[in-house]
C-alpha cells in the first residue's frame, strides 16, 4: 500500500482536517472495527471492491463517494482490482463551531430509513472538491485554510441537498456560547489526554454541569467524552508504536492509560487489533 498524507492543524497544534491518498493492490482484508473521532468522506478514483459498514456491505466502483460519521465502523474488506482512494477526515467541530456551518450536521445526526453510506456523485461535484482540498493541503498557497473549508462545505452541501436519507430540515440547534464552551473542552482534551482527566474537570472547563456537558458533548461530537479521550490516547499510541522501540507499559503510561492491561483492552476495542500488530509493521 502506498499512501500520501496531508493535514491542516488548528492553533493548538492538533490536526483538524487530514487527507489520505492511497493505492492498494487486489486483496481480501479482515474486518477490523476501528473507531475514530473524525467524520470522513471517501472517493474512489479507481478500482472496484467491497466496503463493509457494520452489518452492511456495499460494492464500490470508481467515482463512488462514501460518508461516515464519527465512531461509525467501516472497513474495505475486498479489493477486486488495483484501487486508488482519497479519504478526507475532519473533526466534527469544523462544522459546529460556527452557527452557519452547523446546518450541515444533519448529514451525521438526522438520517432516516433511506440513508446509506454510499452516495452517487453523478456530476462529480464531491470528487472535484476532495481533489481540490488535497491540492490545497499539499501546496499550502496563501489562504489555503480558507479554501480547504470552502471546498469541504461545498462537498457536504451537495450531499445534503441530494441525499434522500438525510433530514436536512432537522439541524442541531446550539448557541454560540454553548458551542464555544464545548470547543474549549475539546482543546483541553487535546492538550491533556496523556494524564488522568475527570468529568468534573472537563465540565468545569466548559462552565457546564457534568451531566449537561456529557449530553451536549456527545450530541455535537457523536461520541462520549470518555470515548473521545480514549480514541485520542490510542491514536497517540499508534504513532509511538510505528516509530519508537519502547515497552507497552511505557506507551500506556505516556498515553494516559491506568495500566498495561487497560491499554490492551481499550486499544483492541478502538482498533480491532493488538499493539503487536503495529510493531510488526516496522
């Protein structure tokens, strides 16, 4: 597999938007129910195969677009011929941190019985937008941050307007003060997930009661605060496993896990793999 990756960081240094351009050969792959906090758009530029999403299987071909919310399990389980894929992942707050773009949230939170993850991009609008985003992230010309967001919102707007499985009139309502409070907690987690955190501490950062904070956090991000924290810890652990030769206990301690057994349990629940599966790739 060959992959090119480009990313866009927010002021705190954490990645808010990332693109992956991958080329894979024909193969069958085990279904690994991995989880992540980001929403995702994928466009197949070449090839055919099977995309497994939970209990559903989709046959894909060049030109097809897939849409996934945060924490929505998905995995390419079969590739029939050489495949080229462009993935775009973005943190949910990219949509909800301003009231205007919150109108796009129904794509991930207001789906009806007709919803399917596969979107037929008949006019190529979404494909063109994702390729333009990758180009902006790679070249980093003046105002590229603005352009990336414009292309992303354009792609999502096109899907929202044309997908029969999305209830576009059911947008999430939240005041700017409330979303700013949750964004403060997200930034706090990004900067402190390596140490022990409590619900009371996070709620205090957001100036909300613990119960209301948990409710709003999950409503906006699609995952609970604890799952969000654990996913971020696992993402850091994967980075260490791929680049450093250290013990699993040291990784657990550096990433905020209470013990090595707790690390193994959560790691498998999030990735569907063991830490050793990543060290064997080095």
